[in-house]
C-alpha cells in the first residue's frame, strides 16, 4: 500500500509512506517512510518481487517520475528515478535522472500550488499492456488546454 503524505497547514508534501502485508492483505505493517517525495501516485506489481510506482512531483524537475523496488516494496531506489513526463518541456522524455540524494520534503513553500490554476498535471495510473509493456496515463493542463495523455513503455 502506498500513501501520499501531506502537511495541510503548510501545503507541504513530505516523503510517501508504504505499508506491507505478508498475509494477502489481512494485516498490514505500520506506515514506513520511502524517501520518495511525490504526490498522487500509482503502484503496480510486475508479478514477481518487483514493484514500480509512478508519481507526480512538484519539486524540480517537476513532472511524472517512476521508481522501482526489487523486494515487494520493502525498499525503493529513491536516488535514481526516471523522469517520464517533464512539465517544463511539456513532453514525455522517459530519461533517468542523475543519481542524487532523495528529497524528503517539498521545499517550494506552496509556490507551485499558487500557480496550479494555469498549469497542473498528475494523477498517474499504471497498467500492464502485455507481458513486456506498461501503459502510463496522466492528465496535463496548460494554456487553457486539458489533456489526458498516455505513454506505453518497457522496463529495461
């Protein structure tokens, strides 16, 4: 289970948290921090011990990012996400970001939230398209145009 963590009083996104179930969902662990700072997100099992999560990120470089776990979500590779969609370039790029220390907090102080009526994006969804391909969908609003977008990709 994946949880977006948000401090209402300051409009600050803090690192997402995850819960693990070892008994087919009958009981769950307490929420544990993931080191990944994102908002609305989608979790997808790849059918073995691998999971991926796509989330919208409002700290530079803003956009939709993708992270992976090799151990059913117990740990995440927070230092090397793939930037799937870039809000400043307004296009799908599907590039690995340079390895960096994960940001556990959104340092924007709500400045990006103030700009949302003119430009917003997010609510990613992930689904298996076939044995190898994954479909990512999300919305983007810019310059008065609202779009639902889709990207088909394969993990390497």
